[in-house]
C-alpha cells in the first residue's frame, strides 16, 4: 500500500516531470482545478495565478526553451499537514538567453496527495527579471 508521504512525493516529482517536458499542459497535469501559484520574494510583484492564468504566463516561454531539466536537491515532506518543501535547480537551452534557475517550492496537496492545491515558489529574482525580459524581447522579434 502506498503511503500518503509516498503519494505526495510522487505528485511533486510528477510536477517537475511536467517542467522537464516544458509545456503548460504537462506542468498543469497534477494541479487541482483550484490550484493557486504564488511567487516569492514579494519584491518581484508577480501576482498569484490560477491554472488558466499560469497557462497564459507559461505559453510564451515554451517557444524559447529546449532541453530543460530540473534537479531536485532536497525534499522535506510532511503528510500530516499535506505539505512538501523542496529545493531544486533547473537548466535549459534557450534561444532567448542561457537558463540556469534556482528555486524553493512549498507545495500543498489534496488530502489524498494526488493533486497540488497551492504552489508557493521562491525564485532567484535577479535572474528571473533578466531572463523574462530577454524572452519577451526574443518573442517580439520573432513573432509572426
């Protein structure tokens, strides 16, 4: 029998498998319909996003990223509170700019551990600002 701890970890890994595929559909696959994704630090002034808003946010980046891979370095899993924290890094080849991200995620799960209801993500804000500006510039130059 699979424990709740194992289910939560499998769901978290499935989320990052989605990021490795680097499509909005793949990333959203394990998110509950009511899932909200928030980014920290708050100095980024990036609003929280529903699944539909996240899809709209993520789609432009799909065009530029290739060979994206996430490496999970540490997981802290608390099935009693339906939460899991992890530290990860991601690298990829992008037409817009080289990509090397660093993240901490705090995930909240449904009671059965099969879906994610909340994502709180710390990012390297300096890198994120610069990278997203380059993605937007690239997409403007190459839009048809």
